[in-house]
């Protein structure tokens, strides 16, 4: 393995609790070189899953968070200057392609559609990356893999992928974990008692029932871990939930009050 | 002097009202005239009397039979005359509640007590519930109950004991007055009641046949059932125990020894393990319940038998549930959803159809196409209306009717000459998806351009020098509804011309559409006229995404005037259409020739106040409104409706179309 991508190796196991047989499916897809797309609501464990898989498969993971401002050269690289003249500098995608790492493009639909077409020749039988500025064709290292993630819930109205981009990927759907498992995850991540973790998870479940009834997304597992963390730091349950779950989720006073009602249904009326 | 003038004005207004009442319904008018002397004695002054006539007229235009019967009993209910606001509320409630039931409506106006809205406490409590309703609806959805509305009970006289919360599968009804609940406990009470209702929906067997069970037995079985479902609910939602506990306040001293008191103490004992009650009946109930819960909390039969045992021992104590029993504590519902009092057994009237009795049609036989003539294809939407005397919205008061888009081919008329309006003044907004590279100045450095420059310098050629970049801007998009008043008055000729008002409106609409309809700006042409609150006709002449081609132009040409101007309803409907669209600017441009009016409204200010409320609601949704009117005396009302600067009075008909262009540019350029 090249020294250039060694720092991207994940040394310790990231905690991950599987929803189904996604580990098996994903390993098989990686084995066959199939580009993968993971989608699901925010804070349900997509990124954690990818980190876990990179650790499991012992491949370096190069992550890139996409945004509207991103240009193709931010992905593939550009010429820079030094004392002698211009030098080519590989972008994160080229780095992964050249030396064989997993390239993970987070929130992929946030990037503009004309930026994302550079991945097209990488994701079919050709497996090449054309660096037009350099006049170079980079053939992908056998270990190179491409993974993208996005959240179909709130983004799809305004932003979407081109069908020609979409069709190159296999897709795994993520959702929030079943109750017992989510309790276990929250308890593990925050070191809170499982009794309190259960109460938090039930608050989240009630909030998820409001999805599409005023809320874009319910309370996520990530928010639960945050709230549980505050409770471990001996913040009262009501305050922890208000700070880490209710207030960030909505600005609407009616929904805010309803969410506090769900907290009350688990932890009792606030003194 | 001025007092005297004022007096005459009031008298004149009263005369006016009476005259219009006579036009609406002769019979009511004669009844009112007959008891006028008595009314004059009862009413404070002529202003009050005029308000009273308003209420009668309000009922008269809708239901003449009711107004006549109301007028005849007026002198026998003097208390109604002392509080006219309450009388008006009561009349509106009656018209709303029995919209389609003429018999019940007549009964309501002939016999019901008009003072049901007079109690201030009740009104405050009801208003508080209405304010909380959206929040409570979300709270209920959190328990997985999505198709249940929250409503208030029907109003009742203040001296009666308010009913309990009442459940049905579709509606949860709350009492209008909450007795014995502190103001700061109200929200908790609402939540407790909803959580209890959710527990019923989740764990109770609903609508069991009640059979011949005695009311005392039903009440006690229900009490045990309430405790059982709360016990189950607390397993999933532990915080509810404390929430419900707030309202379990019965003690030996406060609740007493009659059966409702004992029942309240038992309810508390079943809820709260720290509460000790020495009464033998309560203790036996608690023991039986604890044992049954430990055995199997889902075994409904076992719990029913506890209720039965309790009823028997109550019988031995000669204790019965009184008629007006309300389950305690207050958050609990009347448990009517648990029982089906009149179960219908349909086993016997099942019809058995044998094949012999069925006639078969020949396969070849020509089947005439289904007749669609009787099906009403029109789309109806309901909107509220603002009652400025009561400061309330009357829910679902007006019906806006839209015809289906007809498929008739229209003859096209020659294209009208139009003036192009310059609208290049529009604002632009930053769009990060547009990127401008290689600029001489900009917000940030363009890295690629810098490298090119450096290469040029080192290779000894002249560098370009343009090394900046910034984000581009795009035009703001707008959605504009041109709302045309097509009432009867628009058929008259505009002063000093040989063109009708409607034709002037049409040319203004054409001008706006031709000048503005583009990729960013979408213009829709709508028109409206009304014939009472049940028929506000609304027509889409051109939709937002439709080209202004032959068909919409022909629709516009064919537009004829007729009927009245219920402006508020039209504005609400236009706002609803606009709020479904995504655009940076949303604008309603109202073209009209006079003030709002309708056949079923006799009060002068009512429709003006309603239109003004509709404008406020629109602006709360980010929709701007602007009015162009040909009425020279419009100052009096148009400012009240649209606000200080959002109207233009075109006193010259020829300039109307030109003004329209200016107005719309003003609207979308800032």
C-alpha cells in the first residue's frame, strides 16, 4: 500500500450494530467492484456503517463532503505552483483511484450535476479517470471503490441525481434501527443506562410519527446519543432532551410543545 | 348639536336596516315591526336595536323560517338583548351547526337558549383549547393516532355541569368549560386526556355490546378498565404516571362516601401505590385489581368480574351511580366508546340471492354509455370568513365553486394590440449554482486562473490579470394571479367611454400577461363572481403554466359579467392556489370596479372587514396583494382592505391598462 494513502486507514473498530444483512451484501458488492449508494434519513448511521466497512475490509477511506461550491477540480486535482514551475496535485478522488482506496462522497446530491459526471467513466466497465488538464488517463487500482450517500427525505424536492448517474450504483436503504437495537446503540455510545436509553428511544419514535405532519425528519439516533451524553454529564432529562433533541429539530411553537409532551410522557412532568 | 346629528344618523341607519330586512323577508319584517315597541323598551338605544336587526337579517337571508320564529320569541328572552354579541355568536353557531338540517335548525332557533355563549369563563376556556389544538393534534399523532380530530362539545347553558371528555373513533370532544382546574394545569390536563384517549385506542376493546347491564355496573367496569389501560400505557410511557397523578386528588375528606366519591378514591388507589385508603370497598377493589394485574393484565374477563363484584357490594351498601356521574379525575372520558348501547344484530335480515333470480344481459347487447350528466364535476373548496363584530373566523363559511376546464373549442379573435412593459428592473438573487470565473474583480480568487497567470508570467508572456471569481445571480421568479371581478356592475360602461368596465379589465389582464409571462414570471388569470355564500363562482381563464395561446384568450374574450363581488372568498382561494407554488414573489393583482358586496349580506362593513382579513392572511403567507379599481369613490374602503399604499384608483378608464403595468412592475421590483 502506498504511503500516500496509509493515513486514511482506520485503526480501531468503529462500533456498528447491523440492521440486517447489509454487511454481507456490502462486502459482496465491494468484492465485485460495484459502486454503492447508501441512502436514508439523517443521523441513522450511514457514515458510521461506511467507516466500519472500511475497517473491516482493511482499506483506506477517503471522505469528501459534497457541496454546491465544489468543482470538478476539487475532486480530481489541479496544477499548483512551486519554485520550479507548476506541479500537479491529485485531488481526493484521483488519490483513491491511483492507489486503491475507498472514496466516499458524503451528501452526494449537494454537488452540482455537472461536477458529478466526472465519476461516470469510473463507474462502468472502463474504470478510468480522465485528467484532461494533464492529458493523463488514470486506470483505477484494483482496490479502488466508490461509495456515495445521500438523504432522500428533504433534499429530493429541489435536488436530485441525473438518471445517468443514478443507474451506475447499487443502493442500500437505511432506516432507524428497531427499538431494542437502537436502545443498545444509544446505551453503548453514551454509556447511559439502558432504562433511560429506552425512554429516549420511545420519545424519538413518537417524534418520527410526526414525519410529514410538520416535521421533515424525526429525532435521529445521533440526537439521542447527544441527549444521552448530556444526561450522563448529570444534566436533567428534560433539559438534555430540550437542548439536544427538541430545540434543534423545530422552530414551530406547536410542534415544540408537542415534542416536549413526548419527553414528559417518558420522564414525567417537569418540576 | 353633534349629539343630535349623531342621533339622527343612528335612526337613519336603523331605518335602513329595517328596509333591507323587508326586502329579504316580508314575514320576518312584519313580526319584528309588531314587537318593535317591546324591543325599544328592552334595548339600550337605537345602535343596539340596529345590531339586533343585523342578527335577525343574518338569519333571515339564510333561513327565513328560523328568523321569523326567532323574532316572535325575542321579547320573551330579554337576557339575549342585553348581550348582543353573545346572541350573534349563538346565531352564527346555529347556522353553522345545522347547515344542511332544516328541521333541527328551526328547532334550534325556536327553542334553544341564546345565552349559551354568555359565560365569560366558558369562552376563555374554549379559546384556550382552540389555541392549543394544533399542538395537541401533533401530540396525539405521536401516539400513532392520526385520523382523529379534536373538537369542543356543543355549547350548553352555563348553569349545567359540563360534560366529560368524549371519545369516538373520529373525534375527541373536550368540554367548553373546565371546572376545578387551575389555569397553569390546563395544558397538562389536555395532554393527560389525550394520552388517556390514546391508551383506550391502543388497549381497549371498543364498542362492546352493553346488553342489559345496569349503569352502575357499566361505570364500575369502565373504571377498572381505565385503570388497566393506564397501567399498560405506563409500561411504554413511564412519565405518564406522574402526569395523570397530578389530577388524582380524591381523599376521604374531599371526595366523601357516596358512590362517585368512593369511585374517585378507588381510581386514585388503583393509580397511586402510595395512597392508602381505609375504606373496605376501596381496599377490596385494590386487592382484586393488583392480583389480576399480576396474573395477566390482558385478560379482560378477569377485570370485568372485578367491576361486577364491586357493583354487587355497592348494591349491598345501597349505593348507586347518580344520573350526572362524571368519571374522576377530570381528564378521563365518559367511556361511551367502550360500550355499544344499541347493538344491531343483522343475522336475520341477510338476503340470500340465488342465481335464478338474476337476469343476465345478452353479451352482444348494446350498452348505452354511462350518463355523466347528473354528476357534479365542479370542484368545491370551503373557506372561512371573518366576522368583524365578534373577531372570529366562521369556519367553512363560504363555498368556492370552480368549473372543470371545458374542452369546448373556442373561436379565436384577432390578437389585440399590446404595449410591451419594460420589466428589466427586477431584482436578482444570488445563486451559488451559477459561477462566474476569470473576472477582473470578485469575491474570491480563481485558483485555476492564478496558475495560468503564473505560467504566463514565467514563460515571459503578458498575463491575463483576471484572477477572481464570484457567484452568479439569477432573476427572481414570481407567480402572479390577476384576479378579475366579473360582477354585474362590470357590464356597465365606464364613465366617459363606450367600453364596458369588464373590457377594460380584460385589456389590462392581457397587457399584464403579455408583458410578464416568461420563464421566471408566471401569470395566471382568474375571475370570480358570487351569489351568496354557498356559491362563489371562480374560474381559471389561464393557468400559471399554460401558454397565453388561443384557448385562454378565447376564454377571456367570452367572459361576461353577472352576480356579486364576494372579494374575501376569492382572495382566499387565490392565496391557496399561490401558496401551492414555489416562487420568490407571489402577487395577487385585483382588478375591480367597486366595493365588495353580496346578496346575502346586509351589513355595510362585513365584507370589507373580511376582505381585509383575507389580505392579512395572504401577506402572512408571503403573498402581496394590490388592487386597481375604477371606482372614483373607492378611497373609503379600498385602503381598509389593501392597506395604505397597495392600491391605485384609475380615474381615467383609458389609462387603466397602463396603470396596471406600472403597478405590477412596482410590485415585483422591490
